[in-house]
C-alpha cells in the first residue's frame, strides 16, 4: 500500500477580489479558463490550473448554470 497523499488547495488570493463575496472571483476564473482553452486549444494542460480554481470557488450549481448559458 502506498502513501500517495492528495493535496487539496483552493484558488490563491486575488487582489482584484478583496471582499468576502467571491461571486465575481468565481465567474472571472471560469472565464479565464475558457479564454485559455480558446487561446491554447482544448488539448493544452496549461489551462488546468484555471479549471481547478473555478471548480474550488464556484458551487456546482453555478457551474451547471454557466455551462448551460455557454451553449446558447
């Protein structure tokens, strides 16, 4: 049995969002992820950090709603 430890992290602090309400921070990270995909392609691993950020900041229901409106 190996002792592979999973390190859990959230998005780092961002000076653009100093208040406790993280709604805009969530949305901005989501947009940054999709801009990265558009610029570097869907096969790029460089965008994965943005995906981790928005997934840690945004509630799952919000992500579902954002993905729904992305298609329209």
